[in-house]
């Protein structure tokens, strides 16, 4: 499985799938804005992200099924990363793999030097995968800031 998963740019066809992942209860609880999103708001958001050259929405897929999504929001030579694994694929190492693929993609496609992340202190699975992937915590509190140099 691991070898065949790759990141591709999201397209209009991914809109519904990302909506379902965004409103999964764990994703809602772990989002910085911890509220479910209405369908109309999601569609507006999705289209604005696809149209924004400073935002990069990716889907992890093996060509048959989708495993999760990664988003980069550019800030110069740095970008902030956001990740969601499909609920039924969690706890199997997919998140760690997506972070590795995402770092390679950010370096090769965007020429980034640095990736930032913000993670709720109540999200141990996320903190675990980011630390394992080489991110360092730069500030503590209810929301942790992390950084990885590429
Ligand atoms: C966070 C998320 C991306 C992790 O993806 P995943 O595929 O489940 O993660 P993995 O299986 O690669 O690894 C999970 C790691 O967390 C660890 N973990 C899980 N629950 C844990 C807990 N309660 N305490 C400590 N570690 C925990 C696991 O042991 C594993 O580490 P290991 O590989 O060293 O054993 C995924 O759960 C998710 O999409 N959650 C909802 C959205 C979200 O929280 N996104 C991140 C916002 S910052």
C-alpha cells in the first residue's frame, strides 16, 4: 500500500470527499475552528482554495481510493501545513507517510525551506506524527506551533 500512495492536486471531483473528511467528528474536534462546516460554505471555500495560487490542496491516492488530504498555505519561502487522514484509514501509519510525501512535494514543487504547523495540545496522534517526521515544537500552549526545515 505505502509504495503506491502518491499526492496529486485536488480537483473539483474531490469536493464532496473533502467535505465528509472535514465534518468527521474527530477532524471537527481537532480543527482550530472546531465547528462543522455547512455544504454551501465548504463549496465556496473549496473553490476559493483551488483558485488561489498561494494555496495548494492535495489528495493522497493510490489511483483507486483516497487516503487523506494535505493543504499548504504559502507564506513566502515557508508554508503552513494541514493534514487529514480518511477516518477509516487512521492508526495504520498513513498520516506519517503523508507527512513524508508532503515534505518532498513542498520542496520539489514549491521550493520551500520551511514548513510550519499548528496543532491543538489535545491532539496526541497529530503531535506524534509531526515529531516523528522531524518537526520541532517552537511554542507551547493550547495550540502548539511546530517547524520543520527542509
Ligand atoms: C492526526 C492524523 C493525521 C494522524 O494520522 P494517522 O494515519 O492516524 O497516524 P499514524 O497512524 O501515521 O500515526 C499515529 C501515531 O500517533 C500515535 N498515537 C495515536 N493516538 C495517540 C495517543 N492518544 N497518544 C499518543 N500517541 C498516539 C500512534 O501510536 C502513532 O504513532 P507510532 O507510529 O509511533 O505508533 C489523523 O488521525 C487525522 O486525520 N485526525 C483528524 C484530523 C487531524 O487531527 N488533523 C491534524 C490537525 S493538526
